[in-house]
């Protein structure tokens, strides 16, 4: 039998409800005609109509006063940022059909939006016990890789002084490849089923070197933390990460929406920012100058065709209804130098960058005790392996920039602009068809920016 650390029952049916922004709501004022505390009022009304539901605020990982501080800082830093009322978001856990609850809520005058949440997980990953350094071609020069080797000749080129948080559901944090970072879980609980995946991600980004010869892209980070949405929500876990990341920090979102049903259509896996609560907290992060790297998902889908419940193509850059979270959305390509889009990778105008989606060498673990701390794989794949590569590149570039420019840090949009620039990146095999952006070439980026080498 599989075991779960700090296991909590998985909620199969969950509705996210957002009330209209209202200063009174933030101060526990009017919700659906009640002067009581909103959660209690909402619970009471739902219990009258639909017995067995449970209600709680989504954004509870930091105090309300801290949420207000973060939104004020974001608005001061990014004049285009308009903060939603995060305290007016609730989750409704349903024992029965969530669509009935959702449609009921949509009829409430005070409700701005309600939708059925979707699960978000990463794929499984195999493991082997063999030296890997010779298989880490993505560390080498373009067009095969992102040229981490070139970046290491500069001060900060191993990610020195940088802060990183990974969002998913499980890791083996005492694995020999990552244990030296002393990573801790800031929020949520570890789900053992996802230990192989999370361990692979951490080692790819910041593995410190080990007996198997594996080394991460940015092995000398100042801090490495993780947040889990197991037993929580993705949005609440991301808020916990934001609270601990400074301007220039990097948040990696290793999640994709599975089984998202919109207006009767069930979509293949899509990025989490298609849903409102996830979008709003990612937008808060980027307004604060935190670089968010988000997996595009493994649905093999043209994201430009995605329509939300209101019929809006919110992740189509060419559509008037497009909304920009500021995140770097990452697709996946073949590891060969031609870099054809991987068949399973999503694509479209929203994709900023791509990286290897196959044959990625990194550490891994097992999902049953004893959890292996010396296992490795050379088959980490899809957007799960591509997104950490871009996160690693961001950490390296941030480290070099800070060292060369006396503490200046790149904001989220500046970082995205640099990493997705076709002039300093490697195009995919057929850009017009692949539509997955470019793979950053750190050599060309740094030659353009001209920092001084450390030796």
C-alpha cells in the first residue's frame, strides 16, 4: 500500500467561488445579504440548500494584513497592476456533483464567478542507477543546450545569492543530490506519489553534484523551498511562496490542469493560469517582480483555441480578451538539435520559451518507503522537464545580473523578455508550426549584456 506523509483525504469535487470586490467584504462585511463573517454566512446558506458542503477561504496561508501589504507593494511597483480582493475567494468542497453547486452559486447576486476546479498533477518518472553527467547535453552550448557551461565563468553564474521555490506535491528532500540545500516545505503536505517527480525537478534546477555525476543548472542558490498544493489549493500554496520570495526570486509552477470541463467540453491538460484564482495569484507574484515559470501542460493542444466559461480566449495573445499573468509559459521539444515540438506539448501564442522535453538526466526517488535517496533517471520528460530548465536559466541570469550590476535584479517581465527573445535564443525546428517560443541561449544573452567574467 502506498503511504502519504501528512496525508489528508483528496477532495474530488471542489468549486471555486469569487464574490464581487467590495471593501466591506475584506472587512468581513456583506456577503449574500449577511452582516456576518463571510465564510460562516456562505456555509450556512449552502448547508440550507446542499447539505454536506464545506467552505473555507482559499487564501489562508498568510494573514489578511499581509495580503494587503503584498498587494499594496505590487501596485506601487507595477502601475498596471489592479489587485482583486483575495479575501473574497472561497473553496467549496462538495460531496456530490460540483456542477450543481456551481450553477447554484452563479445565481447569487453577490457572486462574480464560480467554477469547478480541476486536479493538477505531474506525470510519473522512471529511475536508474548510472552516471548521468555525460547525458546532460542541455547544459552545453546551443543549438543543443542553453549553455550553462558558458555562464559559469561569470560571477553569480551558478545561481549564487538567488532564491527559488518549487510548487507541486511531493519531493524526497534528503536525496543526496539536493539535501545540501536544506529545503523545507513552506506550505501543504508531501504526497508520496509525487516524490519521484518533485525530486527530479529540484535536482534539474539546483542539484549539487553527487556520486552519479548529476549536477543542477544553478547549484549554489541562497535558498531552496517547496510548497505543496496537496491538501490545499494551488493558489493558496503559491501565495505562501510569494510571501517568502523577494523581487527577482523564481517560483516554478510544476502543475497542469487535468480534466478541466468548461461549458460541457473536457480539455486536455492546460496551464493552471486559465482559472481565475490561479491567474490572480500569479499576477500578484509578477507584479511584485517575482519570476514565475509555468509549465504549458502536456495536452498537445493549441492553447489559442481555449475558451473559458465566458467564451473568452484568455490565453490567446492575439485575442482582445487575452489576460497576461506575466509568467513565462514553457513548452517542450525534442532533445535533438532540430528541436521539433514534442507531440504532447501544448503550443500557441501564449508560449514564451521551450526546452528539452525528453531524455533529461536528473535525480529521482520512489513513491513507497523506503524513499530512495540515491536514484537517478535519464528519462525525465515533457513540460515537466522543460520548465525547470527555464527556471534554472532565470536563476543563473539573475545571479550574474546581480553580481555584475551591484545588486540590481531583473523584474518578472524583463526576465521574460530576455529569455524569450528570438535574437538571443534557439528557434525550434519549424517556429510557425511548433509555436513554442525559443530556447534561451545563455551565451548569446550574456554576450549581448556583456557582464565581466569572474576569471
